[in-house]
C-alpha cells in the first residue's frame, strides 16, 4: 500500500485546497469565502516541491524504562496540536439550548427542535474544524519515492504475527535470577504493538500517515518529521535528528509463539548453572528461543523507542526506509 496526495480536504464546513500559490480555505456554502478556521501550512522540499516489543517474574530484577520521551522545545505544529486539543466543544451547549427551547415552547417544541438541529450540526462541524490542525503536503520527485517506500515498509509490519514495543528492561545480575529466568541474561517487559495508516485524531492531512501504536503510545511518520504521542504528551523531531538501527535479538518465549517466528534454540524454564534442567522444580517446561528483528529509534534530544518483530526482513525494510529519509537533505519549509 502506497500513498497518494490529495489537493483538497474537507474539515467540518470548511474546504482546504492546495494550489500553486498556497492554500485556500472556503466554506461548504458555495461562494462564501472564509478567512477564519484552522491554520494551514505548506511545506515544499525536493527538487520540485514537497508541501510534512515473555513477561517473566521479576525475581528482584531491577527493571528500567526503555521508552523515553524527553520534553523538548515544541515546534509550531506541536504547539498547534496541543492548542487545538485544548479547545472547547460548543455543540453540547447548542444541543442543550435547542432541547430546552423545545420544551418551553409547548406545542411548537417539535418545530423548534427540527429547526435547531441543523444549527447544532453546523456548530458541531465548526467545533471539528476549530479542533483540527490542517497540514497540506505537495510531495514530488525523490521525496515522494522515499516517503512511499516508508509508507509501504511500515504498513507491511502488520504481516508480522508478533510485534511488540519494549517498555522496560533489566539485567540478570545473580545466579538465582539466572536459574529462575530460563538462563536469560536480561528480562524484558513488552506490550503488543500494531502498524496502521492513521494519524493523530486532530491532524488533518492529504497524505497517508503510517503509524506504530502500542498502548497509549503512537509514532506517526510524516513526510518531513516524526510525531511521537504518549497520552497528552507530544514531541516531534526531524528525520535528520533521528537514528534508526536494526539489531538481531534472541528471546525466550514462555507464552504463545508467533507462527512466523524463527526458533533457533531451546532452554528450560528453570535451569542449573550449566544450562540443564533444574530437577528441584516440577513441570519444568522446555521453552523455545526465537530470533527476532529489533528496531531502535532514538535521538540526541531524548526519544528512545525499541520495537521487536517476529519477521526480521520487515524490520530491515523499515530501518532502510528510515535511514534513506535520515540521509536526505533537510527540507526547505515555506509557511
């Protein structure tokens, strides 16, 4: 699945159209032009134009958070997203007013409600527009090829039967920990992750936005930057400030094994110092060791994310696509 660029977007009663001279805003009413509503941005880049990881018992193992989002100076788009998310919705008040008016007008109540509901709908559409941040892209030339490659590689991750975000990691530091944790050298806490084509709810854009999600965390890849959202906390960084690394990881699975995972070894749930089964424990199961691909995203400014996938080639494709974007010349931005 690739992406395509649309030249117009509808947000509530407003239509945003991208042209050669910039972005125009019009209302849903023919002939009525509007200069108010969400602020739009046009970004141009390229030669032509571009308009932006088994949970096992801890047994006293000290776990450290892996996911890191260090607050940084917010960019203009982050400030707009935060500001838009904080705007109040007025349609509930309009609906309440219409219902109250319908009750107090007696036999004409149904007429009042029938006339008022379209007004409520209009207010709801205006609320949606006011809470939207519109970003229009004009992606061409090599920049379009790079972003299409990135879209395809990230969305292909949905084919992996196992895909996780690693949230905490702890080193095995004692013989007891080694014995009761299947002979592992490190414990990992992870949550299920997914790959999809969906941007932040309040970001309206004319291109596909490949996204990695895990719990409350979502990472959105735009043509010129990466948006990282954890609950209400949003940070962003340009690709040139991002480092993407591919590693090969060996993980012991105490739970379900992904069908597409590569089993490379096995170990006992409880082991002795030589790696054999510890016969003091009953029902000592033999556990598989799988070979996974690990994608690490980090930057000097703080964000640090680690993802594991059961299909190594899929992770390799994402790392390649990201590194192509990282190596590209920074875009020239025209607001």
